[in-house]
């Protein structure tokens, strides 16, 4: 009897636990905005310590002992002190916890959506006026690059955070085994037809010479790698603007042609038939065992395989080539690095030194601040040669990567600052560099769709409809590629279902938001 | 009652930390359940967020995939109940008959080791075993003259793969420990009496062993019924593909994509509450049935 009673208690409590999982309590927080306007605008002469919340990519945390920020403190009299726990491993959660704790630090760093949501609830102060009055460098940068502000403002049209702005837009491109092409007497494929022929030759003519038909002509470590081929057939796979209207690539008729061709390639074995489960190790496996022929991936990391698998595959020449011209004869690359990173820092509403803080933000937009953030410390990491920062030999030849060395001292942190691609170019793999320059100089990169800002009403509709729509699209896409369903026979009903699911509403919302973006 | 407490007060003192734990970590957070009915704004907090009534439930129930994910969840759980639940019992019974201690211990250790491997690794092992080109399974199929199958992209195979990997291979050994413990609690005199009465092994198992562990079986079964709605999304996400959504997409994975990834804690809470209410009803039902037919139940 006793045992049963205990079991009963334990059971009830467990059940309750299941009910309550995932909820948390939070104290009340008044969302008033108070900007200190008494300060006359002189640089802070007395040393000032500001608290900062910075935790992103689930791993990077503000380091109080960072030499780069110590140097910045020397120059600005402002010392930052991080509040995010270095042991936390979930940035979004950490951000939310910081918000609900009711105890806001002076500077808050976070992703665009999180920052603007928090701002609209009163956690951040608007920056436009502060910038105009106290931050000349920042103002000039924003005036010169209006897309930065446009892509960062909240739905009330105000700017609440200074974003991190990346540099070097070419990110990924097509790679192919040059040594295989040479062996088979083929040139670099210039058109989609030539690419098709090259991949077919890889499949059938045993370029790795082991007597087996084990070559995998096109592979990719991402599931989305299949769709990256769609651009060769004149389709887009993302949101894009054309003739003043916003379209979604997979809701357009070009997508049909692309999918039926991709499905054909898959069926003929030109696309890795394990592409959906191969996973992140695809390049290690397929390049390492000398069976992978071509991929579409990031320049830097992909080029490095020429060195890392050299031992097992001595002949390897895995090099980038220009995107093959699509079926309409256009040479273009859809994937590129978004220059405007949806992340940055802002001033919290409990900050009593808003003016000093915006001046501190401004420092990172001075030449000196930008160099500090990009190249680290002068004399330790780089020297000025002909007015340009050049990395020291010790840094370039160190066994740790240049990026890691910089990250260790607090440089290359994604705060509100403009990145300088020349930092990366100095140590980039020469093969990757060639690819990057080829893609940039030939102007193959399609313009990236800007980051739109939606209002509450729009956001609500999107969150209600989009996840079903996306589920449907991904399901169909994979079924078509794998030949479970025929593209031609099903495309019309596909479009109709999307229409029924509210795709037109979503497209309209994007168009409205885009119009606002152009006007802002 | 009071006298009992006074007499055993030391024992009751032991309860305090656990009761405190429940109060702080289970009952207090239940206050947050209200966000299922609110438009939850983080910065304003739970109390200040505006009420929206059943809005989140409506969004969930009206989503075009609601029926599919509900059915998938139930079917997957039933599969697991039907095929994975009896395995540990069988394993424990077999183990109980093995008289060589070293053999028994070795087998036990090997069968419960997979329990300690993380789901990510188990999913990785499954993916590798089932890989179409170099996977062991396809290698065997190929040698036997069959044609290779890309198992993880065929919706019809998903449930079997999932139950086999996560519910049977990973957990069967560990779950059998409970039954094994129950088995050792059966009075050996019963077996002796049965042998004298001329009962063979089969009869002994049917008339002594199984009734002996039936209460344990029933309790574990009822607990399992309570979890029928929460198929773990971590494991599914690692194995599913858009092409297998039609059998693999369950409530928790759908909510994961729609709710948590986007930070909609209110929607996710509403779905959690919905699941918990159904689980609650199922458990009460299962307990009633169990009491009616076997006279054992949780309460």
C-alpha cells in the first residue's frame, strides 16, 4: 500500500514536470527609454567602465582580458566588461535570459531579430540622433552605405544597433578536378552542356584509373547542394528582385525546368546518390578516396583539400572555375556572402552614458579602430608597410591559423564594425584567392536580396504560414530530385497547393516590405 | 497518521529535499504555462504579455500538416509500443534462464552499453550502416544478389529503422534491467513446488515467471503510454529527410521547425500543453484498463 502511494506521488509529479517543461518565470521589467541628453558631447576624460552582453554563434563570448579591447580602452578611456557566461553554449537563450533578468547591461549585442524585438519592447534606445550629434565617422559610413541602415532598422523605421559589416562578397563557387579534365582531354566547362558532358565523362570514363566506375561526378556536403545546381537552368532558389517586383525562386515557372533537369542528372548518376545523407564529411571522404569530381562550395575551405589529401591522392588539382553559362547563356553565381551581417551592438535603455557609448561605437569606425579590429595589434600582429597593415611573418607562419590568432586577442569579433577583406587575402590559400578574384572581377555574383523588416502583422502571417509552406516545398523538391514523383506531371498542382497555402500572401508581404525598404 | 509521522519523522525528513526540488523546479515553473495563452514578449515578462486566448492552439490545429504529424506521432509510438516494448521482457526472461554467470554478465553488458551512446552517434551509425554505396546492409544485399536500397529516403522504411535503432538496439538491454530485478524477486519456492507438480520450463514461465513480473510490466506500460505523444525530436531530426516527412515528421519535429527555431516559445508551450493533456488522458485510461484486467495500476 505504502509503495503504491509513493508511486502515485512520484507519478503525479513526473506528469506535472512534463506539463511544465520549457516554461520559465520572469520578473517584471519596465520598458522606459531614457536618453541622457545633458552630456555636452566632450570625449569622456574620466575612465568609464561599461557592461556588455556579447555571446554569438553559440560560442563566442566577450573576453575581459582581450588585448584588442585593452588597446581600445587606452584610446577611448572606455573599458568593457562582459556579462555573458563564457560557459553558456546557446546564444539565443543567453540573450533571452539576459533580457528577462531585468538587469540590462549598458551595451547589448545580438542578432537583428532579437535586437529589434527587444528594442520595440523598450530595451534599447534609438541611435539615429545620437549618431548625428556625436559619431561623425559612423555617420559618414552610414551615409555612404545606405543599405546598411536600411537592412538593419526595426519595423518602426528606427536604427537600434550598429551591425557588423563583412567584406569580400565571393564566398562559394564551382570546383572541379582539373587533373581529371586534362586526363580526359576536356576543357573547363563553359556552359551547362559542357558541364553535363564533363560530369558524364567523369562517370563513365574512369578518370581515377582504378578500373571501377566508382566516381561521384557532382557531390556536396549540404543537402541544399542539389538546389545550387538550379541556377544553371535559369532558376533561382531564393527571394530575388526583378523589374521592381519581389519573387520567390521556387514559386516561378523556371523552377520547373530546373527541377526536371536536376532530376535527370540525379537519375543518370551525375549527382551523388547519397547526397542527402552524406553530410559534412562529404569532401573529406570523396576527395580523400579519389572519387569526387566536382562540387559547389566555399572557396577557402574547399581549396585547402588540395593540400590535405595530397598524400593519398598525389595528382589532385581541385580548382575553382567560372560558373558554367546557364541554359539562357548567362554566367552568374547566386551564392555569395551577405555583406550586411544581421548582428551588431546597441545601447540599452538602462545605460546612463549613451553619449560616451556612441562615441565609443564611433571609435571602431575610425581608421585606427577598424585596423585594430581587423588586424590586431600593431607590432605584435602587423606592421605598417607603405601605409598598409601587413601581417608579420611570425603570424603568417604560425602553426595556428591567422584567424585563430586574431580571435584569441579579441580581433575579428563581430561587433559594430566594418571588416576589411585584405586581412583575409594576405593568408588565403592561393587557389582560393584565384577563385575569389575570378568570381569578383568577372562580376558573376548576383546581387543579394536585402534583409527586409516586417511589421508585427506581417510577421504573424509569415510565422503562421511559412513553416507549412517550407515543409511542402522541401518535401516536393526532394521527391522530384530522387524521382519518386515526376516534375512535369506535378508542377501545376504544386503551384496550386502553394497558392492554397497562402504563398501569394507571403509574396505580397515581401513586396510591401521591399517597397518600404526602398523608401526608408 | 500523526502518530505515524512522529514515529518515523526521520524518514519524513529525508523527503524534504525532494519536495523542495519539486516545488522549485516543477510547480513554480508551471506558472509559466500561461504563456500558451499569451503573446509572449520576452522583455515584458510573463505577467505583462497580452492574453491571446486560444490563438496558438488555433494556429497549431489549423496548420495544414496537423493531421499528418499527429498521425505520425501516434503510429510511431504504437510501433514502438508493439515491437520495442516486449523485447526487454523477452531479453530478461532469456537472461534469467542462462545459468552460466560469465556468459550472462557479458551479454548483459553488451546489450545495455548502447544506452550510453549519444543519439547523434547512434544516428551516425545507422546512417553509415544503411548507406546505399558502402553500407554494410547494402553490401550484404548486393552479395546476396539483391539490388541496393537507399533506405533512409524511403518513407515506408522510416518507422522500422527508427524503432529498431533507437528503441530496440539502443534501449532494449537497459530496459531489461528492471525486469531482471523483478525476476530475481520471485520466490524460488514457487519453482520448486512447480517442479514437484511436474511443470516443465514452459509451464513454469507461463504460471510463475510471467505473473510474477506482470505488475512491473503493467506499470512500465502505463508509463510508456504517458509518453506516447512525445517522440523525441532529436533522434528524428538526425534521421529524417524531406522525402520521408510523410512518415517521419512528428509533432515535436514540426514544432521544432515552426516554434523553437524561430523563438516562438508561446506556440511551443501551447503544443507542449496540448501533448501533455492528451498524455494525461491516455495514462488515466491505461491505468483504468490495467486495474480492470490485471488488478495492478499506478494508483
